[in-house]
């Protein structure tokens, strides 16, 4: 049985792997394939599914809302909601109408998400991106109203800089309203900015951390070994930066550990994140049940201190350009 971890001060406890919902409802992920992955995730001990109101409008033909709709159809089909935790987001930069975190946008965006998800409440509602054009007290009050109305259990921040996250927490405390209790940052073996000011802030303020891009756009699965492999990815520029940077050095260490442990590279990358201070769970997406099984192996893979040290060292030098989710 998967051991749950407390998600900061959110009041939620989750399995240490969160299923990314960005692939559902588009890019070949039809109803049957999506339902199979979702079923297998829960059967394997997973609890939280992460999505956003804009997913998957960044894919060809996507308009936004497809992921929430597919997850909602799955929830209705299975007839259970109490054993699944849903995280979704508002204020993404590609939202066609409700851009940003204005107080008049957040409530209507939530209602649309609830309708698509066929839910009465959201377990974790994220500000997808910081919005410097809206006063932070206005944002805090808007989220607090949703919590007090019982439509949201907890709120989180995604893609926030340390200073802005700290000020948002201070304002919530001053106003006596619901604070952010979870952070969703970019963090993986190759991109380590979280380890500076953000991690210290999260530990100090008891924020849960759900890291995205844990597999570095798929690079840490070993799928992209050379520039010639870039045709396999729609995120060619980001993957190219790994290949031309410290990526090969990290993969070499991962390959050696994989040979010793009989584990896949994806499981190693996720297990490394699960072992890092301050991290509650990484997020990873799967487009098949077979691919999901490789990810779920991380739940039972405990890296040794020496293996973690080797991985730390391989990925610690220089950084690569970031593409936000």
C-alpha cells in the first residue's frame, strides 16, 4: 500500500507521485486510452491528478478545457470521487478570455472547471502563474471566498518567484485569509533553481511541493540521446539544451544506476525527486498503461544515499533555459 505524505499545511495527504493531466483529451489520448491510464494510476495507489483549465490548448487542435472534460467524464463513469484528489489551475497565459488572476475572473473560471470536471469542489486550486498586474490582496480574497464557499479545499501557487510567494503569504496572514499552502515549481535533475531560495521558503512556511517537468520534457527517460532524436519531440528547443548541456553526463550516471538496480530511467528520475528535501511529490504524465507502470515503479524504488550523491553531482553544474508549464 502506498504511504501517503502530508501536503504541507493544506490538510491533504497524497501519494508521492501525482499524475499529470496535460495529455488527456488531445494528442491521441481518446476516451478509452485516457480512462485506462487513470484507472491504472488509482489502482496502483495514486491519489492526485493535476490539470489546468488551459490544458491542452498548446497542442494542435486544442482549445483548452479538454483535459478537465476528460477527467470529469472518467469520474462520472467510475462513479467515485472520494478516493481521488483533483488539482487544477486558473490564470494561465494562454487562456483566451480569462487571462491573469483578476477577482472577477477567478470565480467564473472555477465554475467552468467544476462543470467540466463534474465536481462540487476542487481539492487544490492553483494560481497557474503570478500576475503582477493584480494586487496580491485582491487575489488572496478571491481565493479565500472560494474556500469559505466550500468549492475549494486548498490553494496553491505555481511558477512564483520567491519574493512574490513570500509577499503573498505575508498578505494572507495579515488579512486573515486562506494562504497558499502548496507550491508547484519546475524541478528536475537538470533544472535545480528550486534548491535555492524557494526550497528554504517552502520548508520555513510549511508549503507542500509538487514539482513539474520531473522528467525534463521526457529527456530523463532516455528517449533523446542525440540531436537526431529531436524529431521525437514537440519541445525540440528545450530538449536540445539538455543534449548540448549536462544532459549526457546525467544520463550516464542514470544508466549505471539502472543497470545496477534493474530500474527504468524514468523511475530513477522521479525517485530522486521524491527523496529531495521539501518535495512532497513530482508530477509525471503517461500516454499508455505501460508507460505509467514505468513511472509508478518510483513509488517502490528507494535510492541509496550514494546514488543520490552521484546524481546530485552530475546535475549540479550549469543550468539550461527554462520553458514553463
